[in-house]
């Protein structure tokens, strides 16, 4: 049994402000350490639950995507780091039994969520997929669902976990902190967080055959509201890409992978 693990940083326990999320600061280096520990805890749980192979995608940061501390990684998994990816999500296919999301954050506009955003906190205001407001959690679940892979485990703040349950009702949720505002949370001790992630990861492996994949109807239409008009100005209209408002662009594909590839510029 294979598990695919997507990681992010904003949903890691202890992370509460943007200095944790951006490279070049001591806070970010500390956040990398915390993320690595949470990933290792999830790998440990997945293996204990019966997984034979775990592939981890280091998913935070479009410009580098190098957050996990190489020398500290669990020996029971393999890891994808660096950019560019040739596909979204890199190397995910139907051979996997389940999707985990570690360090996930809530979508843009979620009240009380820590560091909430969708893809870019500087340029994206909202993403809608087939008319439904959706964040990165839902998008990743839909990409997995395209291959018949269920979304079975998530870790993040309480708002991210509620978002995940709305997408995949049977998902195992490790709430590592409770959001108060964008830059404030009630934290749990790290030892408690790591134990919880391991416990939930182990349980999630047992749900891979009972949780239904999150599938989208075809065609898939992604609409993105950008922060300013000039951000939409820079996007070239072409097949499957149509500007439908001053700040809104519609991307259409036969499936979610094709639609989001057009968002990425493919």
C-alpha cells in the first residue's frame, strides 16, 4: 500500500505568523524543523498502519519548495523537493491508496484561520471550482480523486480541519492548533501534536478502502478572483482561458488536472 503525503507550512503547530512561512529568518528555520518533525510523525503512523511505501511532496513555497530538513527525515519514506514540478501534484497517480495533507491551512477568507490564503496571499482573493469556493485542501483532494485516491488524513488548525471534513467527511483530522486570528492561535505542546499526528496517520491508513475519493464533474471550471485588475491583465486568453470580469479569469478543462494546468500557465 502506497501513501502520498502533501506538505505545507502554515498549518504546522507553532506557526502563527508570516515570518515562519518565508525564508530568510530564524523563525522560518525553526518552522522547517517543526514541519520535519510532523512529517516524520505522519510517516511513522502510516507505516505502523500498514503502508509499505510513503512518498512526501515538499509543497510549501512556489519559488523553492525546499522546507524539509534533509538530514532529519524519516528513513521510511522518499521525498520530492525543489521546483518546477512537471505536474500537479508531482508523481501522484492511481497506484496510491490514500492522500495525506500535513501542515495544511484554510482557504482565503476563512475567519479565525491562521495564515489563511489560497495559493497566493498577495494575488488571489478567491478560487471557485465548479461554482464552489475552494482552497488548496480541496484542490489537492480533487487531484487525488481524479486518480481514484481518497483524501484520508489532514493536519492543521481547527479551521483547516473543518474545511477538510467538508470535502472528505471520513478524513482523519489532527488539530494541531486553534485559530484565533490570522496571526494568533491557541497552541498545543509539540509532543502532544506529534503523538496526535502519528495516531491519526495510523488510523487513516485503515480508511483507504472506506473513504470515497473526492471527484469533480466534467468539465471542471476554475474561476479565480485576483486582487487587482493588472493581475488579470497579465493572463493571456486562449483555449480554455477566458477573462470574465475585471479581476476574474475562468479556466476550463476536461478534468481538474487539465483545468489547473491552465491556471499554472500550461
